[in-house]
C-alpha cells in the first residue's frame, strides 16, 4: 500500500507539473521560441499522420495552440507537439542547466549553449560550448553556437576558426552554413555570403529565414528582382514565419510604397509581435500617417521586443509624457523608463542629454515642476541644442506640463 501511495504521489506531482507547464505554454505568443526537451518518440506526429523525430535541443517557433498540443512547423510540415515536450526559452535555460549538473554530457552542454545564445547570454553560451568541446572536440552544435556568439561579439577570427572546423566535421550542417553566412555578411563578403546561404538552402529548403537572408544580401547588391523573389519564397515555404513578410515590407518601405509596406509589416507583426524591426517600421508609418494612437501602440510593442533599442524606449517615454491626448499619457510609466535610460547611460554619451529632456517632461507631467527644472539644468546646451528646451522652462515655471503640439 505504501508503494502504491508513493507511486500515486509521484504521479500526482507529475500531473501538477505537466499542468503548470501546459498553462505556461498556453500563455506563449506567436513568434515565441521554444526548445525541445523530450526524446524524439515523445513528440507526436505531423498533421498528415506521418511520424516526426525532432532532436532534443532543437529550437522551434510556436505558431498556434490546439487542445493538449502545440502546433509548430518542422521540415516543411505542420507538427503537433505535446506541451510536455517543449519549454519556453527562459525555462529551458534552467532545465538544461540542471541537466548539465546531473548529466554533464557534450550534448547537454551544447544544447545549453544554444539556449543561452538565444537569450543573448553570449559569454555563458561560449562557456557552455567550451565545456561541451572539452568532452567531445567534434561536437558540431557547440562549435556552431560558439561561432555564432563570437560573430555577435565581433570576434570574427575566432568565429571563422570554429565554423570552418564545424563544416570540416559535418559538411551538411545547414546551421553551420547559416552561421557562416552571418559571419561573411558581417565582414562584408557579400558574394561568399550568398554562396553560403545557397548551400544552407540546398540542405534545408524549408526555412524562411534562409531565403530572407538571401534576399537581404541580394537587395544590398542591387539585385532587386531576385531579392523580392527570395522574400516571396520565404513566405511560400514557411507562411507562419514573419521573416519573409518583414523583409518584403522593409523593401516596400524603402521604395516609399507605404500601403504595400504597411500590409506586409502587419502580416509580420501578426506572426511575431515581438520582432523589433517590424514594430519600428510600423511606428514610422504611423507617424507618416499622423496616427498617434497607432504610433504609441507600435512604440510600446517595439520596446517590449527582445532587441528593443534605447532610442525606441525614449520615444515611447516622450510620447507618454507629452502627448496632447490624455488617454495616451502615462507620466508614471514615462518617468520609470526615462530614469532607467538616464541611469544606464554614461555621462559622456550625448544621448543621455535627450533622456534627461524626457525625464524632465515626465516629472512635469506628474506635477513635479521643481524637479523638472533641476533636470533641465543638467542639460549642457553646448552639446545638445534643442528649441523645445526654452519652451519647457517657460511651461514649468508657469506650472504647466509640456505638450508636443500637433502630432
């Protein structure tokens, strides 16, 4: 009876864990990235009934949630995955961290390197990849993601050494060719980059990102028609990925085909609302259309994106502090963002003066006019000339918050 009770307790605890995990995954948004944690036989099947085997540690993108399963795209098919088979990126870091402590294999350290890389914890990714390579010098995943981290850190010689070695071990690794493409593109070797991404596409013709990268380089080389064809191919092979729509919208924006750009970028945003550059061009289009509500909404989404920039955060805080529309203003939120920007920016950086201006506007919006004037006094007019500063002083002296005028 004790054994039965113990087994029941374990089973109950497992059910609770699975339920908590399922709830976590149901809260994921389209475009969120997930990591496979179970063995391939646990993963379910393609919607057409064929079996699927996705390696542990593979990075997937959530597309939609159906009862008890997640739908994702893998090798050209829509695939049903049990919620217990995948984890959100942040949870995966914890999971594989514990796994490397219990089972310190090269594969587990390499997978953890991939997770940390996805979170942009680059030093940790490099360290984990190094541990994997100490155990197995020929671990291709470790070499690939260490190389990718080196590319992001602009350690191009180190990246080249790792990726060359990875391709020598496995000349059919599309991930290795994809990272090699990034390296070659960053070091301005465009023709070599095209050859590299073409090889990646030959190996794996089902990834939108590969076609999008190909099109982006073709666009830089002035081969517009070929670039557009690549962007369309990205949409065709992986319609639930935002990459093809984003690059098509970016190209249309550059051509000032604003209506077409808006449609493409809205498709991109629907598929991945946390893609920074999609939201960036959407708030730029909203500004061109003088639509302040959409402008602020897309600014907020840009700030929520993983790669959101300080510039976007400052624009968002400025809008929250100075908009003529009361329903858009939020002085407390503006103050929080502006303070963070000021505190995290070196005094020698001229952008800090812009952030001080925003901080002053936020303080005034909250009725703290003396603080706002003190903040304005910190702005060196020799380094930052702005016609609005004088008006802000006048408004604050009279006990009025600053307003930007017609949007």
